[in-house]
């Protein structure tokens, strides 16, 4: 049965996040040939509408308002509720990002609808849309359907393929004026921690360091390898607790959950709480001095050795490619 789905195009630093294109791919699977409407919210976002269309949206609705320059759940919820009211979709998809995790439950609660978070795959079964999501820190998967109301879902980055970009596609990008009022939060200023390179949660390659890296300087060879492979640097909580790197790099149960194509764990023992954040990576390579380290139990390839000898060798070899 063809259905209409909305997909929020999440904008960061003036560009659309890749997970938004993956969410369009997910909506295509769920809509069964129905219409996909991209939604843009911000103070100057309408110009990004064509890119959503090139990635598979049929048309786009953009809500622009100076009060939406910075994300607030209150302001964005008002904008999206107006779009939902106008479009009356069967479902609305978000990336499983900090924004999506905050906004989707708020809207689902307001509309008394079901929400399925952290979706890794979607199938159609007997007229139902069946969502698969990991549970128990990735040790098991559950399948869910929503039985009534608007279907809300957040899509985990790097799991559902986006459609190939088609620059010949065109569609309507329409503005919707929404009176944003009575905001309870006003963001005066955003102070960012400097972050270099690729975003960890969307990275296709992650080089992660643990306590075995031994110091802040010990992360330098990992950064160089990440740069050569176009990847991001991550860390275990052991490395963060030891002050070798910032907590924003932490991967695991109480850090970020990542599913890159390639995860290289360097000097990480493989505690269950770390595995919770990375064990669904497509290919795992572990470098550890200890042949008994638990990380080798989840690794596809293991290198028993000193990371300070192994990583420079890998970097040199990858540079030749
Ligand atoms: P270690 O366990 O100390 O391992 C270091 C490894 O480096 C060892 O295996 C050693 O053989 C190897 N090594 C040393 N030198 C070298 C070298 N030169 N070359 C190669 N290998 C070397 N942890 C997380 O990572 N993420 C989380 O989100 C998280 N959440 C937690 C939540 C709770 C409630 C609790 C209780 C713990 C949590 N932890 C988390 C902590 C977790 O239990 C481990 O303590 C932590 O993951 C260990 O980090 P590590 O592997 O870097 O350090």
C-alpha cells in the first residue's frame, strides 16, 4: 500500500548530514512506492531542497524563520507539527542523531503515536512495515511494527543505503510559513569544542585508541592513519578517563554507537561496554600486544603486536594505494 512519508533533512554547518539521505532510503523502503516529502527547518535552508530531491525526495517543504537558526526542540517541534498538519503523512523519519533522538520522541508524544528508535533495517511484511533495531547493547535484535497513528522512526547512521544521487531529478521546494512563538529556550551563543575531520557517528572508517595508546601524543599515529584513510578517530572510555583524549570521542555503552565499514581498535582490551558501541561494525581489525585480549573475539582480523610499530607500517602501506 503506497504511503506518504516525511524525512527531516538535518542541517549542520550549512550542509545536509549524510544520515538524512539514508533516512530517505529508509522511507522509500517503507513508503512502498508512495510519496517522500523532504522537510527542512532553519533560518536559511530552502537552498538545500534540491539536494534532498536528488537523493530521492519527491518534493520538499521548507520552514524558514530566524527563530529556527539554532536547534531548540520547542521551535523545531512547532515547525514540524505545522508540516505534519499540512501533509498528513503516514510516517516521519529522522536520523538517529542527537537532534533526532531529542525531537522524534517529543513529537511522537505530542501526537500520541509510536516511535521506533535506532532502526537498522526495514522490510514490508503482509502490509506492515517491519522495523529492526538492536537491543541489549547490540547483543540481540527485535522487530517492531507500529499499529496506529503516525509512524515515527530514527534511522541509525551507516546501516541503510542512501539512493544514488541523481542530479537530473527535480521537484517542488515550497516554503511554509510558521509563526514560531513562546519559545521556552533561546540559544544566545554556541561555543564549540574544536573538532577536526570526519564526524565520528557517520564515519565509514574509525581508528580507535584505548589505554594502550598511553598518552595524548600516543594518538598522533592514529590521527595520521585516520587522515590517510579519510576516517575519524575514536576512543575507549579507558583512554578518555586517562585524559588522553576528549570524551566526545568515546565509543561504547555510555558513549557513541558506531557502525563504520572498517573499525581499527588499537590498544583496546575489548570490555563488554566498549563492544556495545562498535561490535556491529562491518569489518573489525584489532591491534593488541596481548594475544588473549577479548577484542580478538569480535575482530575479523587480529594483529598481535605493539601498536606504535604496527600503525606506522599500516599508514605507509595505505599511502601507497
Ligand atoms: P584496558 O582495558 O586497560 O586495555 C588496554 C589494552 O591495551 C590492553 O588489552 C593491552 O594489552 C593493550 N596494550 C597496551 N599497550 C599496548 C601497545 N603498545 N600496543 C598494543 N596494545 C597495547 N568503556 C568504553 O570503552 N566505552 C563505554 O561506553 C564504557 N561504558 C562503561 C559503562 C559502565 C557502567 C562501566 C562500569 C564501564 C564502562 N566502560 C566503557 C569501561 C570498560 O569497562 C573498560 O574499563 C574500558 O573499555 C577499558 O578501556 P581500554 O580497553 O582502553 O583499557
